[in-house]
């Protein structure tokens, strides 16, 4: 497995990759490359998400064990999205991403969010929106990991974050909506898209709250046991 030994480089990558390189890659996919090249942009985002994950640990064995957990949580996220496919706006994917981030780490949450988007879209449809979904779910996971202490302690905080995640997802995806309809970004069109999407945004928020309150504690306890047993 790839291992980044330099602690200073790891620290830099943990900032540069999610906040500069991945947004820049998504931006290039919209404004520089033809939208039909979205598959290459998605692959680039996956590689960068993996790089961010590798930058989060310095011990080979711990990283390998964590990677197994990432694979399991991603699989659950993808399957969950598929199982609830017939219920619009009601999916457990955000909740699983957030739970992963809280108990395994922000970089792990980002990776699960990114992989869940690109893998599940083989069923739901790949397109130029895929990199935006990867970024949206990835950032939701990353932030949840940074806020892990209060989110672990308080179900109210967890519910609030679930609602916030629904709003944040809608805000990010509506950027793609504006870029898809127009030749560039327009604040007027963006605000109109946000207003039109209010029912969907509320649906995302409610769905996240429900799934986090139902799954948060049992999944968290299992992940905590795994961490203690295997030293993750």
C-alpha cells in the first residue's frame, strides 16, 4: 500500500487536496474539458480522494485495516441507495458517510462519500453531475469528521448536522444545475434553482436526520468496537 511518510507533506495534502485540488478538478471538468469527459474527471476525483485518505495515516497496518472498513461502509452506502431507489430523496448514503467520518476520521468520510457517488451512479446514471456529487458527499463527510466530538456526544447535534448536510448537498448540486442550464454561473439563476429545489432540500434534510438518528448509535458502537479490537 502507498504510504506517505513525511508528516509535513501529509498535513499539506490534507488541506490542499479537498479544498483546492478536487474543487479545481471539478471546475476544470466544467469550464475546460468537454462535459463528455466527465468519466476522466470522476476518476481524477477518486485518485485525489485516495491520496487524501493515504495522507491521513502513517502506519501501513493501520491504513490497511481502515481501508477494509472503508470498503464495507462504501458497500453499505451503495446498497442502501439502491434499496431505497423507489423512494425519492430518502436515501441513507449521507448518513453512512457522516457516521464513517465521525468514527473513522474525516478523510475516511471523504473517501466513502466520493466512492459511494461514483459507484452507485453505475446504477443511477453517470454524467457530468457525478463529480459534483462526489465533492458534495465527500465534503459533508470531511466536515463531519472535523466535528466528530460534539456529533458523538449529542443526538441533537447529530440531527442538526443531518439537516445541514441536506441543505449543503442541495446548494452544491444546484451549482451544477446552473452551469448545465447556462454558459456560466449566474447568481440570479442559482437563487432561482435554490428556490425551486426547496421541497427536495427539505426531503434530503429530513431523510438525513431520520437515518442518522436510527443508524448513528448502533453503527457507531460497532465501529468503536472494531477500532478498539484492531487498533484502527
